[in-house]
C-alpha cells in the first residue's frame, strides 16, 4: 500500500501541459501555474503537444493535466483530446475556448473532459478549476488504490489455489511477449510497427532476417488468442530461423512450413502469412500471400495492392505458392497488417461497421505524406478511435520505407 500511495504526487511535483496558440494567454497561464509551484510546458499547436504527451506516457511520466484551446491551427482541440484518449492512459483535460456552445460542452463531457472555461476568464476562476480537477483526481487515485488493494488480496488468494496453472500461463505470456518483441531492426531499413494482442496471448507476429541481397520478412497471423496460438507462433518463428538456406526463396520456405503445419497441426489452427523478399541489389520485392490480407504499396503517385493470392498454410498437403514481383524505388512504402485492423468495429444504433479496407485505405491516403513514424502512428490512432479502443482481435500494423538503393 505504501508503494501505491507514493504514486500520488504533491502539488509542486505535478506536470501540466498547456496547448494554446495565443502566446500572450499562454505566457499568462504559465506564469500563474508556475507561481503555484506546478511544472509547466506549453505548445502552440496540437500535434507537437501530442507527440510530447505520448513520449511522457511511454517514459512512465505522463502529465497530470492538459489545458487546451479548441480552435488551433493544425490539430484541433477536439482531435487532440481524441488522440490523448487513444493512449489508453487516463490524463485529465481542461478546455479553454472562446468558441463554446452547449453542443460543444456536451461533446467535451462525453470525451471525458474534466472542466470547461469560456474566454475571457479571471485568474481566480482558472486556478480554482485547476485545483478542483486535482482534488477530483486525488480522490479518484485513492479509490483506484483501494480497488487495487482489494484486487491484490483476491489475486493472492487465487494464486494460492491455482499456483501450477498460473505458473504455466505466466510462462506462456512471457514467451509470447519475447516472441513478438523485435530486438534487431536493421538501421539501414526504415521500419515502424505497432502491435496489440487481443488478450495477453495472441497469434500475430513478424520477423526479419538479413539476406545476401536485402531482407526477408515473414508476417503471420495464427488464429486464436490462447496458449495453442502462442505455441504455433513459436513453431513458425523457429522455423523461419531454422531454414536459413531458403533466404530470398519464399516459395521454398513456405512449402517447408506448410508441410510442417499440415503434418503436425492439420486444420487445428489456420495460419495466414505474407513472405516478402526485398532485393536491394536488383531493386525488386517478391511477395507470397498465403490467405493473408493484401499489402498496400504506397509510392509518390499511387496507392496499390499486391494481388496474387495463395491458400492458407497447413490446410492442404501440396501447395504451389505463386509469387508477385514489384519494382522498388527509394521512398516507396510497404504496409503490412493483420485482419484485426480490418475487423476493428464500432456499433451504431442498429448495425455494426468495420474499419475494413476502405477505412485503412482512407487513413493511408490521409497520412501518406507524413514521415513514416508519424504516418504509422496516425493510422494506428485512427484504427483505435474507430473501435473506441476496444479491438476484437489481435492487431499488428507494419510500415517500411525503401531506403537509398
């Protein structure tokens, strides 16, 4: 309990981020807050603020409060709140604006905004709002601590009754996390990915190996979110390294893998995959698609998809895998993804909508001119916002950019 209580910061330790394009107002608010002992950072546009917030969350030092205007150049205040909410980490938000109405206030409350101030406002009202938010947050934190303490006690009781089973599950989870963690992304290949298992165990993964002329990438999806799916993923990853003699020869490797899966796990788990061989020497990429969603190719003039399909792995004994070759040029981007991205869904009054190929294509189209890391981040955020941060399958998204050849 002492450890949990230590997470409640004192006033002078709280970090506040201000997002306001009016520099005079921004300076005034910063001065007022710093005078009260708060640590303050300010930004004049929403996207720069979001990148800073995301980095803080990733470093386990998330801001205690974000104060944001609504009308700003670039990323608007409403969009910034959506992006903050996509981080799956609670960060309170105070909105200040001169363009508010009843509909705006209702929308802000639905998004979890803690308070709302109409411009102009005086210093006392502003500081009182900040103080009230922190009081609410302290109460919320104490309630969470109380819940955690109760859950810890229940968990300890559960562990006593289920020690052996829990140990097996924990070992499987650790194995899967190590499996999906890519430690050796080559510096010479710009590559960004995002992954989210539906549960602690999943079946999405990719791996990469160096070849004499470039790289081979295996991108796979094993059906299921349990220990069996994790085990099959381990088998596939091990096979990818074991058969290094097939470097650059995806047809040969997938025939070996298909035979292994068919013999040992026939029809138990469907496995879809993309095997991509990048040949920088001769400037081409070979794709073999085994029942998997088709990759997108993004170049300066066009967005297209690989078209040649093959059956899923492990379902038929004898399969001849057909490949498709495309010419690659510097700056071309290749987007790989699992069906968890396409199957992301949201519920309306009477129907269910899926993100689908249309949603993914639209997101790629909107963000194609951004640097690769920002492009992947925004596509990921678009997907998570679409399904209200409630995916219904494992999700894996990868983008790579062809370097100087």
